[in-house]
C-alpha cells in the first residue's frame, strides 16, 4: 500500500481480521434440500438489494440442504462479499444466511467493527478485484482473499467512530432514495388520473368514470372526458417542420463543431449535455432539416424506443442522430404531450409498432400515427404544471442524493485512509478534524 499510514493505524491482512467463508450449492435434483427456512444468498440477491443490509433472498434451503453442501450458516453481521464474476460487491447480513460458491464472506473478529470492515472493503474493491484470475470470468480464491491487505486503526473505538460517520451519511442517502421512490409513485398515480380524468374548470379531478360514467366517452385511446377530442400526432405537428430523424453518420467528434444529441444522452426526461458529440458544420448543414429549436419534443426511435425529453434553450440549433425523432407541435402544450408520451396509451402504441431483434426500432410513419388526446389548452397547461411540480421535487432529491454520494466518496477516502482522523470524546460523540 502506498498510503502514508498514521502512527495509530496498521496494514493487516484480511485473514487476520476476519474468518473467510466460501459457500456452496446443494443438488437441484433433491427437492427436500430447497424451499425451507434458511436464506441462501446468490450474487443476484446482492445486486438486487438496495442499501447496505440484506435480509431477504430469492431462494431458501432446508437444514438438510445446507448440510449436504459446502455452504455454512453465517451469523448476522457477516459481510457477504462476491468473489466470482462480479467481484467485491458486498452487503451485510441482517440475519443468519448461507451463500452459494460465488462468495468469500467475512465474519469479523471480535476486535474488528463489522461496519468499518464493510466500508473499508468497499473502498478497496478495485484493489480486491485485481486479485481475480480466470479466462471465462474472474474469481478471487480464499488464499488470495486471506492475504489481501487493508488499513485498520488499532483502536476499536476509532473504527466505530469512523463507521458511525459513514453510516450517518448512508442513512441520509437511503432516506433520500426512499423519498425519490415515493415521489415517483405519486407521479405515476397522478399522471394516470390526469390523463384519464383531466381537470375541471376549478382545477379539480373529474369524478372517476365508475362514479360518473356520463362524464366520459370511449375512444380508440381509451375512456377520456367528453370535453376532450382525440386524433393522431401528425394532426398537431408543424407542417413546416415535420417529424424527422437526424444524422446517419455524425462522426466521432470535431472541435468547434455542432452539438449532436444521441439516444444515450436522453435520460430521465432530460438531456445530459455534458458529453454531447460534436459533428462538423458540413454534416450539420446536410441535415439542417433536423436542427433543434427550444421546446421541441425528442422521442428515441431506435435501440431504446420511447425515451422522451423537451429540448432546452441552450440546445437551440443543435442536431440529433438517426435514432431520435424531432417533434415540433403547431398546437398544444409541448410539456403536456411530452408527458402524455410516457403514458400507457402512447407507450402501448410504441411497443406494438417496434420491430427488430438485434436492434429494435419504430418507423416515423408509425410515430406520426401515435394516438393522442386533444384537450382544451388551459387544461393542458394545468396538467403539465402539476406533473412538472412533482418532477421538480424528484429532480431536487436526485441532486441532493448526488451531492451526498460525492460527500460519502470524499469521506471514505479521508477517513478510511487515516488522512483525516476522528476524535473520540468521553461522551461517545464523534467529530472529524
């Protein structure tokens, strides 16, 4: 290790601070081995578990199944660390579990704080992966796991103080992620209500169709309020700027060129403008038909079909690739229709008309035929406003989460290398200097 080690820290091998336990898989042919009381962890359970702690697993063993394999019963607090294919991913067991053979689980010694060891192995994951060998997939052996070196404070209380700080940040991240999930659920329900019931003149949702069937009409896009019309997307597209796709071969980047939006740049209803490709002015001029204006709707039509975003002001006169369609509306609220394209009515049309095996796509003719509601303009604006409001909350919490992750990364480097040391106060509160 190249770190400058504080005087009260040491470099120690993993085998000296924890018992390292491999797992096993009983025979699938014996039904009595499976489906009982002992959670059996696979790497998939690890990747499917959000947060640091694992409680549930997809499969369970019987005691007979456990005893028939090389798996061992692991106590709560064990660090379940993958050692095959996906190497170094870890969670902490919240209950007694066993694992398959894709693990080198760590049972910390009594003088080692389990949470500290978990965070230290997270920080050192890339170093641990470097111990992997194999041609088909990487695997770290038990012997190599035991000789893996890590940094450790001599004082158990200092270990606990460090893990307490990191745990506090992680808890805040988890609460923020839970809030994002809650807002996303609210958005899903809100969009369903707004695009099936709409809003009355006083801004209230119409009564549900089950309670007031006279307020609704059945149409090719489903049941909608009687005040609404319906038609095809092409009915409301600006005829001077029809729906088009963009550049077939934009090149691989040209200094001083024109910005080009690709499918991968459209994420979560927004354009990630930090790493956009630059094409030449000549290529852009050949595809001037697909130049963008602020407020245009973009719909991905190839590879990943159905991503939606609205072009922001700063991308005026940028361009797109052949995998994206540009939609300029001559009537209607762009945000309203951008959100509508996320609903079941629109996504069902995209899905039915998406073709291809290796690379899937939908042609522009079918995009133009997308069924749409034709809603009073004031109602469109209010619906878009309400969805945008919940989107803003989601975006704020995502930004908070991003900042917390940056904070955690910095703290892990500083605290887990001893660069910044904690002070342990007599009243057991901690702070870092």
